[in-house]
C-alpha cells in the first residue's frame, strides 16, 4: 500500500541528493520547524532540478521515494518562503515534468478564442 499525503510541500532550496531519510527529516525539523510525521509529504530537489525526493510518514514508518527526469527539469517555485504547498493536481503535473505553475495562467488580452 502506497502512502497518500494530505498535503505536498515543496522545499524551495535545493539539497544534496545523497541525503537520506534522517538528513531530510532533520532538515524538515530544524529548517522548516515542522515534523516529518504530520501526514504531509515533503519534496526536495537537486540544483539541476532533474531529480526529486519525496519524504512521507504513513503512520508506521517513513517512505523515501526518488524520481529522475531523463529530459527537462522539474518546475520548482521561485519564492521567498522555505516551502510551497501544492494541490494534488499540481503535484501530478510536476512529477511528469510539466510546468504546473501555468495551469491557472490567464491568457494574454490580445488572444482570441
């Protein structure tokens, strides 16, 4: 049975992908001031934005999943906060490499439908 997170939080700052469960859990606690056992999922990326890791607690243990894109990059938010929350739909687009931030973009005024 795979975990179903209530919320996915993107950690904005890149991390070293060699970091494991303990190091990422520590980062969540020390840097973000959250507990990794709160039912949320925490996604981390590397500098080149081609790899991500997802850390999630399922009630009995911690899952650490990794995904790598062979082409393109994961679209990460450019914001001043340490984390950014995603909806389930945005998360589904992000992990496929699509720019999820464009899902709710308004069309230019000169475009006609």
